[in-house]
C-alpha cells in the first residue's frame, strides 16, 4: 500500500494502482499531436464530404501502414545479408531442440 498525500486528504492506495496511474499520466503528458495537412482535388474533397469519411483516421492509418512497410523493408535488407545456409541451420537446430522435449 502507498500513502498518497493530496491537499486536504491522505489516500491509501494499492501499489499496482499507483504504477498504472503514473504510467497512464506519463503517456498522456508525452502524447503530443501535430496537425498534418494535404491538398486534394475538389472532386475528392466533395466525395470525402459526401461519404462522411474521417480524413484524420484515414491519414493516421495510412501513415502507420507506411511506417510498418518501411520497417519491414529495413528488416528484409538486414535478413538478406544473412547467408541462406545459416538460416536453414538455425531452423534445423530449433526444430531439433523442440523435438527433444
């Protein structure tokens, strides 16, 4: 248990709750947003309004997917440097270890 002192009160709180609260509080403090804008053709803008598309969600999702794609490309570039026979041997050893159990 942890004693939490606030003006005009002293609270007795389980330690794990304090850790969760601090984590949540820190996440909120460091989660900062910026505005991103894009120019689109008038036709597209009209379709966005017509279909009630959330531009923020679409842009956010597209940027997250692009980040994932780029990370995968980086990982592929690293993996391509590993000789194929080394990968095969590693898989074989892993299977043999699992079969031993």
